[in-house]
C-alpha cells in the first residue's frame, strides 16, 4: 500500500462493511464509504458518501470525490448487498432486479469506476464480499444466492483481465455473521444450528471478515487472485 492510499468500501455504514472500514483505517488507508445512509456521527478519517451503487453515474461521482485527496485509490471492497427472504415461486420481479442491481451490477459499476486510476498506477486490490450460502444453499434465498454466484464468476473472469495490469481481485465469502441486522432477523435457534455445523464452535463476528479482507488487500496477498476465501468457521469445506 502506498502512503496515503485510499480505499473505497461499499456498504460501509454498518455491519460487516463498517467493520471493514474500521480495519482499513487501522491499516493506514484513507477510506470512503459508499452507502444509502451515513452513520449518525462522523467517523475520523472516513469520507461517508450517500450513493446507490446500482446507479453508475452516482458511483462515478462518488469515486471522483474519493479520488480527490492525496494518494491513489489503491483498494476497493464491494460489501453492499440487497437481501430479502422469499420463495422463488412467489418472488416479486422487483426484488429479483434489485438484488442483482446492487449485488452484481453494483460491483461492476464500482470496478469500472476505479479501474482507470488503478490501471494508471499499475497496481490495485479488489475484494468482493460474496457468501458461503453458495456452497450450502438454504431455502428462500435463490435470488440472493444466484447473485452471489454471479459475483463470484465476475471475480474469476476479471482476475484474468486485470492480472496483467497489476491488479488482483478476490472474493471473501462470510458465513452467518453476528451483525445487528442478522441478530434482529435470524432466530437464535438458527444461529445455534449453524454453530453445530461449523468446525469452530462460535458465531462469526464482523471483525473476522474484516481481518481476511485486510489480508486480501495487503502486499502479502500479491500472488493471489481469482480466489474465494471462505470465512464461515468451517461450515463449508471446499
């Protein structure tokens, strides 16, 4: 990471994204968070921007603002996600479109926006947050899992195109994680059932995911690209 390098994190206002923002600040990055909302209190060293990442024009404007400080944009983390529980048979088309618009098109919009600067610098690190649900799919989430599978495919394909430019791209796939959103919406018995399937018998925390993202953005990961790093306590083993 170059001195004063900037990182962009989508979905950085809360949950796993907020933990990633905090970790990258500790790693020395200037961080811009792109989200539909901003935290109630300003965060030191963080540029909080309201941005719907499914809108390419909004993403381009936000990335331009993030790039206006000292140092290049050296890292991108796409953590924003849209998730609604629904049976495939009764799924509303608008939910399908929004799921892919945020999870897949949003990721593509972000890469397109940061790519010129990374190409010019001859270096860059990109991480897409996917999901371990691809490997053991639960019911009522076909649309969400399909979107995360598409995002994984994008990572693998872009690794081929971006590698010659000095840019790496990898996926980090969390399992069930104790975010405020999950704790409010997921029954305690489901958390317990997931722990029973894991090799490590505790619930994952947002900081667990942020630590792996930090590694994937680091110089130590310079020879790794196109990979999916599972962070689910060993629930999935591939």
